[in-house]
């Protein structure tokens, strides 16, 4: 590293410290975000160093991040993307590839998913001409169960795509077993749950494919960004092709003729010898991440264990402090799991002398940020009015969270003082309305 670069990075770290202010928390004035990135001087320096190197597209840092992240989860391949939503699109679209032969998903096939969730877990199903089959959740864990999924399996069912809600694992081992018994694909949306375990095994490692989001709200961030992971090498090649314009070539950017037959392919109705770099075997996209994103991700990876520990600690602080507050239903980890929490859910009992909206308004007036349990019951959202779908069983609990549930933050940027202020505010509101 040149002396000039060393000086710039040193000054960058000093600049970061200068921007932090005194860090004082002023109740009712300082905003308590429900989610956010935990960024330090090394993160800022990593971004600046990548910018100084002018590595503005995907390059060596992106490949290193993919390698390190795959190794972290014990999987063979990771593909950096420009968002977690793009990762979900790629994972589900890969199951529609002609490469899969008779196992390929085709328009009209069904994919089991959860009604109460985030739209981009479900949207790839719709975008590929497939039919979402919605099942309900349990209150407390806010996840579906293997029993509900089993009831939803029908003659057209070909896959399952479910997210671990707010970091709390669903019954993924049992649902994996169901998928294997019925010859179904399983896509694990692990966007909110990096570091969570079920039965001692990391989430994101059960399914045929799994996805992660690196948006600033999540467990580690690349700014925008996401990832698709798999140990299935056939699916790995399909995901890579779909992410990289749909091309058949697997050369790294700036590399040529890795296959040693760049001008010796015969595919489709193209003339023999058509340049393999411009042969497209899938209808794909450009959904790659960049080295700037990967530089931040590599810096964040070094702190991931601390981030996960902080999320668990913050969740426990809220859970223990609010345990005896009347009229509130508090979250519960799925039995056999150790969640890496994304948020802390609070549901207001329908018979309480106050509403969810009133409690949320009170917290927001105190600068305490809240969020809904994403879209609530997706079948009630305007975007899905005309979407063909099937519902199995009642969606009563999905309706319940639509009306009565919200969550507050547990991310590493929150201090004990902030969390205690959240607790005191909830208790003050509830205590004044008995």
C-alpha cells in the first residue's frame, strides 16, 4: 500500500470518529430506529480503499466475499447480488430452468408459502407464472408449521419457499424432510436470520437454495445487496447464469476462454463457433453486486459474531422487562431454535382497553420507531387482488397480525439506555389504560 493511500485511509478513520458526535441519548429527542446498520471506522475505510482502487464493478473483492460467506455457512457456492429481493428472484427462477429437465417448475405449478410475510418472498412465484399456496402462521413464533405445510401439499405442488420470520426459524428440519419425501424443492428465505440455528444447525443450510439480504437493516450490510447460496452445483450454474445476463459463459469479468473452447461451441440455432461470451442459455438479468459493496461486506463479516450476540442480548432484555405487562402477547422462539433476532414483536390483545394503533402512536410520539409485521396477510394487499392463488386452512392468525401486531428494534446500534426507554414507554402507556 502506498504512503499516500495509507494517509488517506488514516484520515478517513479520523473523519469517521469526528462524525460520531458525543453519542448522548436524549429521551424523546434521539430517534430510536427499529433497524439500522452498525458501521465503524473500518467500514468507512474499506469503502474508501475500494473507491481508491477504482474497482467499481464485481471483481476480486466480490469473489472473496462470496468465498468467505459460503464458508461461513458451510455451503459450496455463494452468489453476491444487488439485493435480497433479487436473490429471491434468482433462487426461485433457477427452479424453472430447462437444465433441470423433468424437475423443472412450469407455469401453473404450485409453491407453498406463508400468507403473513414480506412481498418479495412471494413475488418471484407470481413472476414465474407459478401459483402461491398460502398457509397460516402460529402466534408467538409468527412462523408456519410442518403440519400446515403438509396439509397444503397437493398434486400440483412442486416447491416450498418460506422465510424465517424476524430471525426466528420455522420448523425447517421437518419441512426439509417433507420436501424430500414429496420430491419438492425448498428455498429458504434467510434474509432476516443470518446466524440463527435450528436443532443446532445454521438456517440457510437446509434448503436446495437459500437467500440473504445485506440491506442496512439486516445482520450485516453491503449497503444494498444480497446473496444466493447452494451446495448443488447444477443450481449454482443456473443461478450464476441468470444473475449474469443469462449468459452460458462462466468466465470471470476480464477473463476469456476459461473453457478453452470459446469459439468452438454449437448451441441453439447459432452458427458453430459463435463467441461463447455472447451465448445466452437463460432469460436472465444483470443482478450482480459490486466490489464497493463487497468491500463493506468483508469488513462487516469480521464483526458478525458480535452483531448476532448483540441482537440476542437486546431481545432478551426486552423480553424479560416486558414479561409481566398485561394485554400484550410477546414473541417466543421456535422450540429447538436459537434465533439471531431481527426484531421484537408485540401483539396487542384484541380485548385490551387500547389498540395497537394507539400504542404505536404513543411510541412514535416518543421517537421510538416501529414497524408492522411486513405486509400482514398478503392476500389482503391491493397488489395481489388479481393474483391466482390457493389458500389452505384459515388465515386467522395472518389476519390477527394485520390488525394487532408490530415490532421494535433489537439491532446492535441500540444501547441499554435506549431499550430501557422503550420498556418504560410501553409500561407507562399500558399502565395508564387499565
